[in-house]
C-alpha cells in the first residue's frame, strides 16, 4: 500500500475486462477464436510448403498465430497485403529490425525469425476475414518465392545449410 489517489478508471476498466473475459470463457468465445486460428493455419499449410509454426503446437493462446515462411522476408511479405494488420516481429520489438528475441528464445533461427508473421485474432474476427487473409498471404508468399533465388535453389534440391557462401 502507498499513499496517493487510486486510478479509479483503471480499476473499473480492469474489472470490466475481467468480467468480459469470464463471459468469453463460458460462452464458447475461446473455442471460436481457437477454431479460427486453426482454420488460418490449415489454409496456409495446405497451400504452402516450407512454413513453420513458431511456438508450441497446442499449448498457446488462441488469439495468436506466429508463422515463418521460408525464403521470404517478413517485411516484404507484409507489403504484399498491406490491408491486413499483421506484424513481422513480437510486439515488444516492433520498432527494431533485429529478429524477435522471443522467437530466438524458442530456438527459431535468424532466417526464419526474419520471415515470421504474427497474426492476432479477437472476438470480432470473422471466418470471412480468416479466409480472405489466407488467400492474400498465400498469393503474396507465392509471388515473393518466384523471385527468390533461395527458394529456387531449395526447389532444385540444394540443401542450403551445406552451401558455402563466398564473402567479399
């Protein structure tokens, strides 16, 4: 305890947020958002190769999906669907070009961390928005991979981990 004026609007807001969360847990909202997140992942993974889910496959928040798209820079990818609000890093490092320290702590390498996109879902997210997002992301990834020499080398069966790159 300390002296001073309490933040009454903040206290009331926290109480209302807790009430809404409790209602969401009991009315199936968590299940609905989880289904939408899983639909987005299914749509992406059924149409694209070389994608990785960042984080635990099942023990994660329903409202978040972080996916890496090999051979594509996250920032370039975001430009392919600028009408969709996504992030190419963690919220903590959104102003930095460094790979997300959260992804690095999860064991994601720099290349995949730089190719990650974070999708956030909420109680107002619709299935139509998920389908639209999946279609736009797939189109953007396919477009960028067509221009990527690394994607071309991987498609030809070259193991990029064994390539010795020349330094100039």
